[in-house]
């Protein structure tokens, strides 16, 4: 694509790759180790918006202290 090119008249349709259940970040997990990621420094309980029952731990911060 030419650096001076412009894209116009873009339309997002239902079913596009960006249309899907959203990741919802909830309460802080009881322990950062619950995320089971060696570089994780912040862990929260999460779920997808289309399935609120299936929760899992999700790393929300990788800051090195």
C-alpha cells in the first residue's frame, strides 16, 4: 500500500472477526499465582460475556518490580 493511500467506505458487518464475546475482567484473584504465569504480577477472575458461568483466572499486569 502506498504511504499516501487512504481507505474509505469501510463497513463492519455482524460476524466479522472483531465481533465476538467480550472478555470481562472481574474481581482480583485470591493469589497472583492462580494465573500460573511466571511473569504475571496482577491476576483477576475473568469470563467471556456469552458465558458468565465459566470463569477462569487471567493475568492483567506484567509489570516487573
